[in-house]
């Protein structure tokens, strides 16, 4: 199957034409309009060097908020509000930390300077959101993603102390559920998110949910 190469035209090929690993297209740009079109269709960007690659995996890894599982180590932290939790207080700091904080088993990051600029722009427009956790006034964990309708598309998270990202994720999922969000896109499988309740669903079901939950 041939890989689609995007140009300046605001267009994505049908997601049904993605490669078995989910790779759909390459090229294009990170304009606000293209990114919003991508997310609406369940497509997200990852960089490979200087090249933008666009992905839509099938099956899709998602979390239904009501199925969130909170680990035994995090439950007592939540009960006593051990960490300060905020929303959209430090978006730029969160995405920068997601870029620079090392992760076990990962070599480097897909978050380029262009990605930071594009998502900070989406944040200014009200589409990109962050959740932060603080300890003694210092940012120690958080996550960011895109909110459209009743869907939150998770992008990345980081943690500087034990359980900080789990704490941020659990608290934010609870907030999103209260606000009416019915689906959280986790993109691709990780044992970390599976332990918190994320699961695989068929690509067709994912696309059906996007059409139902995003006006």
C-alpha cells in the first residue's frame, strides 16, 4: 500500500487506508486547521526526524472514564489531597516537561519545537488543555491533550516524583467525566494506561464514537 504524501491542501485520506501499523500519511503541516481536522477524524501526528507522520491505529486504545481504575498506591494520595491539582495553570510548562523529562524505555521524544508552538497555539484557542500536580509549589507531574466535544485526546504525560502522573491522570479523568466527556483517546497500548482501565476497541467503533461525541 502506498503512503499518502500531504501538501498544502487541507485534506486527509480515509482512515481505512492506513497501514496495518496505523501509519496513514506523511508531510503537511501543524496548522491549527489541519490538527483539528486530524483529531476530529481520529488522526494524530508523530514526528520521525524532521518529517511529520500521521497515524490512525486500528484497534484503538481508549479509556471510558467510568471504567477508570485507581491503583492502591494512588487512592490514599487522592483521599488526603497529597498533591495540589490544577487545570490549565501551566500548559507551556507541562508540554516542555513532556518533551524533556526522560521516560523508561524511550529514546528521545516526538515533541519538537514545532509541536510545542502548535499545541501552545491550540491551548490559546481553547482546544488544548493541561492538568498539573504540584508539590511544595513545584510542578512535579502532569499531562496535556486536545478536547473536542465529549472526547479528550490524550497526548503525553510526565512525572518527576513517584505516582505524580497517575495522580494527575486520575484526578483529570474524574473532572472530565463530571464535565460530560465520554471517551478518552490513549492512542496506542501501554501497560501503564492499561493498568488504569484503558482498553482496545475496534477502529470502526472508535470512528462511530467520534462522530457521535464531536458536534
